[in-house]
C-alpha cells in the first residue's frame, strides 16, 4: 500500500523544526559560528548556504569575545548582510557569556 503524497510524521516534524529555525535566522543575517574553548576561540562567518565568508582565531577568554563579535559584524556588513545571528554549541558555561555579549550588541 502506498503512502501517496502524504507527509509522514517525521516529515511534518522536520518541516516544523526548519520553520522555527528560519524565524530565528533571517535571510538578511549572516551566521556567525563560534567554537568556544578556554583561551582559543574560532569564529566563522557564513551565508545561508554555509559558504564561508571569513574565519579567524581569537586567543582570548569567552568574556573578551566582544572584539570577535564586532569583527564578525564588520565582515557580515562587508558581504552585504544587515546583521548576524550568533550560534555555538551550548557546552560548559561559556555559551551563556557569549549569548549575553551578543544580546548586548543589539
């Protein structure tokens, strides 16, 4: 028996999850991915197709990442984006600091 063109529950859940993400990451923003560590942070600025626009290593602690976020914003502006959406893996406690720094830049 064929399912026809109906969507499965997994398809519906995936589509709903992607819709929620698209609201959080508008197409007018570049995506700033941050790999947080103790004293070495890697920052990458990408477009929505994951094309890398800029990449840089910052040797600082998470509390000093304001400079890195400013740099990422400048790279995004140079590439024609209106703003940035910051993303990182929420491990340890450093992601909260980065989230607060990013929120303060608005």
